[in-house]
């Protein structure tokens, strides 16, 4: 089927319902919920395949950016990849992904990121594990901070620009964080037909932190607080947010949120009483090798040159030799060089984010290079462990 499928945007005249049916069957939800999700994402962001002229599979595009090295790199999030039951096993999903990637390359997209329901499909398409999302659980009784120096107040619609600016200030420091667009902000503020309560912390420089939360019922009338977002850009704001959460302890027994392995709030606590568990590895795809390497930031004091020879089974334009020259925190890419670092595009994705080093990639057969060249490549992409606090 993959050789003769028709790929393209969903048609407004009736294909929304067909896509909703496929999503419903794939993700065990209702047709109505799937239809509402399509409306939120925008029908213009739907891509479908039409074996035999009828919709047989779909995916949703979510345009945004992702922060690496202090710079936002254009990135296309992928969600809702689904194939109708009668077309499964006929390489339709692979054809859907390869057609989408060809479209993304032609449109000048640099990266693509997703949460995988099955890894083999996406690895065949050139994606690889590139960062983490952790689930963090903290009992309110274990929050030992009482700091009310800064003020807290509810977030109103007029505060949205300042809240977004606060998040952006935080995100640019944390590799892997999303450069959010409206789709992600709607998920934070109005998750699954609910409305999250938002509060911000104000200090001398304006908004220094904020959170959004929902109350999740538990036994005995008590509840947990599920944070759809929590951000602080100063130590004082982090302490004030923790105090705010602790003030719910008479009825809220626990706080839960998603973050990274070195969470800002947890570093403020006296003891290690929280629980952190890996929720999922997200996967990333380098859509345009040269564009992606030039778009991200690098350590400002690091000057280096790396000679790559890239292998890409899906996007032929990415094959060949590239020279990456880094200086003053920016990268410049040219074709050519001697290809001393041979790397599969999947390995390049994992090294690009800092999730794996070049030395680790050698152990996975993703990279061929001398120890010296591998060490030099690792140094160029060195940084903290990449993570995302958002799901999509």
C-alpha cells in the first residue's frame, strides 16, 4: 500500500469525521472527543493517506519550536498517528511518516519531535530517543519551606503575555523545552475540558514564577494537586511557589507535575522526600541536517570544527559530508570535509540534544570515529540532560 497511497492535507468536506473514527479506534476514546481535538489542533494541520481513495490513516502536525543551547529551533510536533484497522500491516504508517517528512523538508522544517506509542516505526523513519519527561510526586507534608516575601495572586487574561515571557526566560535555559505556541498553552490552561487555576508570583522584576493546577479527587474527600505547569526564574519565586503548595496541605495530600531530572523546586527542599519516575523518552528527528546544526546554540566559549558524514535512509538530501564550525556560540555548516565522524541520522538526533554522547553512540553502532574525534564531537554538544515538561 505504501507505494501507491495518496498523501495530503485532510479535506474539510467530510474527512474530519473519518479521521475522528480512526483516532477513536486507535486511542480508545470517543469520536466526539477526537473531533474536539481536531478542532483545537486545526483541520489544516491534519495529514492523511487515502489508500483506494478513502482515508486510511492520519497524523496531526503541531508547529512550534524547541530550545537548544539558548536558541529556539523550528520544530514540528507530531501526534495522533493512526492507521485504520483494515490497513494495518501494509506499510501504511511508514508511508505516512516518510511522506510527512518529505513535506517538512520541502517547507524548511529543521526538527520533528514526538512521543512514541511504538518505537520501531519511528526509528525506521529516522527518529531516536533524545530526552526525557519525568513524573514528580511530592507530599505536601514534606514541603518544609514557609517563605511569603513575594506576593501571589490569581492569573487573569491580561497576565498572559507576562506569564509567557516568564516561561520563555525559563525555557531558553533548559534544553529540550518547547517554544510554546497557542496549542500548548491551551492544553496547560484548559486541559481536557477542565479549567486549570493559575497563580503568579510577582517580585521586583515583575512576574518571576507561576503555576497552573487542578484538584484531582482521592479517597476520603482529600485530593491531589496536578500541576499542568510550574515555572520559576528566581530562587525567591521557587520558594514562594512551594509555600503556596504547602498551604493546601489540610486537604491536598500530594502535588504532582512533570519535569526533568534536576527539577528547580526539588532543589529547594531540605530532604529528598519526593518521588521521581521516568514517564517517557521523547524522540526527535533531524529533518534538515544543515539547517538544524546552524539553528541551535552552542557554548559561547567553545570553538570547534567537526567533520560529519551523515547517513539518512528516508531524506536523501541529508546524506553526505558536512563540516560544522562553531564559534561565539553559533554554528556554521558547509558541504564537504573529510567525514571523520560517520553518523546515522538517528544517532545525530540523540547527540544534537545532548541526550547521548558520541562515545555512547559508538557503543550503539550509530557512529564511527576515532576516540579523539568522538570526544571532540561530544564536547560541541555538551550540556545538561534534555527534558520536556509538556506533552502533546
